[in-house]
C-alpha cells in the first residue's frame, strides 16, 4: 500500500507540473473574422497555427478578452459553434473539420437482368481509400465517416458503376450491375480483380467462371469443370483423360468438394473420365490450394467451393445442348416475380447407344449392355425481405453399368471344364446432396448464414454367375457395397466493423456413417456351398464438430493480415480425436507495386481413401480414422509475390510451397481388401507413414479484352515414406511429376466466333514395373472344379521405379455463336483433342521378359487419340 501511494503522489505531481507548465496569455481580440483572430493569436503567442483557408472563410466572431488563459482554451472558445476542431502536434496547432459520424451502407449486389447475387464484386470509395467485396452470398458492408459518398463497383464481365449514395438516410441499398453482353466480356477468367490481386491477404486461390469452362476445348462435346481446373499450376491429373484433382502432391480424397455447402465424394462419371457438374447451373467456382481460411477444414490439399445459380427474379429462360456424349437442359425463372425463383437442370448421357452398335459386330456380344449417367440440379430461392432469404438446393447423380453375358461351350472349345454359363454384372454409384440455407442480416455490419446439410454417396457392384461344368452345376455370387452418408448443420457469421476489418466465425456439427467395403461372397459346386462368407467390415458411425474464427485486418496501408483458428473434434468407436489448426496469411506491399505474401496452414483430415492406382475410381473405398488408423495431418508453408503488369491488363504471381503430411495410408505390399475368405477388415490391410511435397508455381494471366487466358508452370516434388512399403525407403509418389506447363487462350475473333486452345506438357509419371518374373509353386488345391494352375511371381526392386514417357497434348476448339432477332442464342462448338495424335500412356502392361538380359518389353495403352467432337446449344 505504501508503494502504491508513493507512485500515486509522483503521478499527481507530474500531472500538476505539466498543467502548471502550460503557457498562459492575456489577449484582446476585436470583432473580426475567424481568420483575423487566428492571425492575432499566432503573432502574439508565436505558436504556428495551420488551417485550410476555405474552411475558415466567411466565419465572423465577436470581440473577446482573455486574461491568463491557456492557448487551447482560447482556440476552443473561438471555434465554438463551428464545424471545426483542433489538435496540437509537434509544437503547432492544426485546425480541421470535426470528424463526421460514421455511417454503414450494406446490401446486395445483383445482376440487373436476372437479380442473381454476384460474388466477389469490388466496391471502392476512392475519396476515403476504402473498399470491400461481396461475400459468398452477394452481401456487402461499407462503413465510412461520410453522409454522401461516391462508390465505384467493378466486376469482370459487367459494366463498371460509379454512383453517389446518401448514407445518412439510406442504410440498406442493393446495387444492380449490367452485363457487357454487347462487348467482349462474356468469356473472362472471373477472379479477384486487378486491385484485389494486390490488396487481398489471400494467396493460393483461383476463381473460375462457368463461361470459361464452356469456352475451353471439350472432350466428346462435354465442357468439364475439373478438366479446366487441371490446367492451373499446382493441379495435376492422374492419368490420361481422368478428372481426378491432384493438388500440390495430394491425393483425390484430400480435396474438399462443396456444392452449395454440401460435400461430394468421387464426383466423377464414366469411371473417372468426366466430373459431375453441369456447367449451365454454375455461378462461382473457387479453388484454394493453400492459405486455407479458417472456415474450411477436413482436407489436406485443397478446397473447391462451388455455388450454383439462384434463379432469374424477373424472366423465364434457359438452354438446351446436345453433344456426342450427353444432352442437357436448364430452365430458370420466377415463381413469384421479385420474391421466389427456381432453377432446374438435367443431364443424361448415352454412350451405351454407341457401344451397342460397336458390340453388334463383335464375336459373342453381350445379351444386355447398359452404360450411362445422369445429373439433376434443382434450387428454390425465396426472398422474405431484404433481411431474410431462404434457399433449397438439391443434386442427384448416378452412373449405371449393367451387362449380361451368355457363353455356350461346344466341342473343341479351349475350355473343356465349363460347357455353358451366364454372367450378370451390375455396377452403380453416385451422390445425392441437399441443403437448406437461411441468410439473415442482423444489422448493416452483421450477416449470418444457417444451413442444414445432407449428403449420400453410394457404390454397389453385384457379380452373379451360374453355369454347368463337366463336374456339375456351379454358382458364384459377389456383392460389394461402400459409401458415406452425411447429415448435420452449420452456422456462419460475418461481422465488418469497418472496410479494413472483417471478422468471420462459425460452427458445424456433422454425423457420418461409413460403409467401408462390405463384401459378401457365396459359391456353390454340385449344389454344395463351398464358400459363404463376408469380410468383417461393418458400418462405422462417427460425429465431427468444428468451430472457427478468422480476422482479416488491414493493419496499415502496406500490411494486411488474416489470422484464424480452426478447432475440430472427431468421435469414432469410443475414440475422440481433437485438433487445433492455426491459419495465418499476410500481404505486405513493396515498392514498385509488388505484393509479398506468406501463409501457414495446419489441416487435419478424418477420412482416408483406399486406392490401388492413379485412376480415381468409384470402387476406391472411403474409410474413417479409427482407434487403429489415425487421422491425416498436414502443415503447409507458402511464400509468394504478385504484381499487375502492362497497365493492369495482366496479373503475375509466383509461389513457393512446402507441405509435410503425417499418417497418410497405403495398402501393404500384396494386400487386397477383397480377401473375404480371411475375414480381414480393411484396417489389417493398410499401413501409415509420412509424405512431403514442395515446389514452385508461376502464373501469368490476362482477364480482359479480345484475348484472355493464362500461362502456368509448376516445378514440384512429391514423396512418401511408409513402413512395410518399399522396404521402408522413401519413394516418389504415383502422382509425382517434375515439370508442368499449361498454355490456355480464348480469343474473340469477331462477334459470333470464339477460338480456344490449350497445350499441356507434363514430365513422365512414375510406374511400378516388374524387373523379372519366375515360376512359383503350382496351387495344389483346386477350387470350384478348376485344376491348379502354375503361378507367376514378379520381382520388384522398388516402388515406382521407372519414368518412361512424357505427356503432352494440344487441344483446339471453335464456337460459332448466332444472336437471333427473337432473342435466341445458338452455339455450335467444334473441338479437336490431341490435334497431333500424341499417344499418351494410360497404363503399361508387360509383354514378356528377356531370358538373357535384364530387360522387360512393355506396351502402353492410350485413351485419347486424335479425337474430334461437336456440340449444339440453344439459349432462350
């Protein structure tokens, strides 16, 4: 207590000394102007007084007399009743206007024709050097110390809008932007804008528009979102023509695919050749390769956040298209104008029609053959008020492969043990998702989104064979079922106290049911059951909870930081895993209009994908982390620079990254989850280890004008080190390619004709090739009437031991667009893939081994030769 009183007396003494040391003046000021009074004060006190002449002009004061008064008291008295104030700085008095009360303007930015909410629109108040962008629902909030302000709105593909807004009386205001339909703005790379490229703290992010996806060359006339994303630096494909996304050394399961907030699993068709997204309903696509915002979690390598259209508020319109692979139709419009809208789209393929023509000329064609897929998207949007909006989104997609084959043996057949049999094969897989979203504006600065989420992925295959052999009748039945079912809820809150400061927070609770490859097998011989078993895999029920908060803050004109924290908990089979994941990204403006960016992200993933090869197939098994198989973890660091070039017509970025992964799993050497007779579960077949990937990415892109496109280059390494795999030694992962080059261009030749092209080069991918083969012991125990057969044993010195052939391909496309007088728009698209017929390998197989030299003769199989295609589209 004594020490506290001593300090208090010292502080009081210093304050008193400071007050006594302030100079005092006795001054007589006659009736004059405020400017004249300030000059008298400056002359008699010899203290500089600064002010702007226009602010004091026309202000008069009455005669004043001051005796032994501090200068601050005199000036405060002179300015009383005016809109001026003062402050002392560096031994002088500075007079300026009283700070106006801040006002907040908020609302939505919409398409002027359809009323569609626009994502990522830039709103700038140049006078105050402040601005913001619309969020994922088209909502913005702008707080400024002004009653009236000029706002500039810019968005690629739309006319720039400069307008004055009275903020004092108008707290909520929605802007409507007109498209550049009569100009060259439809085919653009919709991104974060020239200014935001430097201003944003976000890095490792790519935005795509549906128009760009439709403009690139097409496989069998089908525009494909994932194939367009594969043309970006840092994103690779697995093998020729497949749609798997491999981001910065990651695997397909390490990508979080969100469609209107609902997760999708294996979103591919035709065994991985096409993705499941109908481009006619896409509104916005954002890919995060790193620097993950805290609101995302659950995957290690990337997030693909996809939003679909909300529906036209004022008019009914749509489109229809047909190509060599599929046909699709989309319709949107108001149910109640200005209040309720709908969007519905359907796509159906017909490859089985062409296959039947081909099979008809083959020997012993199947009796029945069916191969197709479909997609259905539907969305309802209802506007209760400017504060409340409700959305319902649905997606359903399914692939179907069914075949019935009958064989009738006869004298001289090579197979003397089976005289006839009938085989039925039935495979189907797909996703169903649904979300209900409620947007609510609590205040001009506070916005929330509440969601109910449901998702169901299912894969099922049935093989059934019955026949007659020399020993009697036999049957063979196998059924494999796998999948994931998700359901839960989520809430997100956006709070923006001022344009330079945005806070986001939220929570999510999801229940997941895994079916990790339940296999049933039953075989009979002479009406005797020889095999009747099932593996020990069973449904696994899990719960996952996440909490997050992130703060995006412009600390100074040069420094902007996004700091966040993501917490998750995963409950599975009485085991609780928790993870605290910090996220940090920053931007610092350097001289010469360069932006230096850096980021760190920690991610945790509670699911795994069991896959044998580099082809992303629906038969790959999704399994959860368990008591024996830990969750995957990754730490990623990135450093980069960005700059706008040539009058901001081009954007350049360069990024270097390093990612370290833990607890990634692989099958053991020789393991097979289909060994149902052992009764083993998948957990006995896998081992976990570490992975690392690192590299550099360069991107130069042009977003506006007659010519748009980009050039990208990636230098990358991806390795794994897993016990019991490759003798515990590090090996290059199956997705490791050293060099990647992508050149993409879309050129508007003239109104109605658009040209597009893409050229890709990739270094050889690693393959595992046996070095030799030798004969093993003959199986002494025949099964199902079949005698023992000699067994071949392959010798492998290491995994992924060869790199044989580089991948490169040139694709070209041209679109003929006709704008008809009745408002219809007709488009013919002609695409030619692999224009110079490069036979890129899909996979290799061994022909034979040299018995003298250590030499293996291989044959490669290619999927995409010189391949022309066309499609027709009609918009109305």
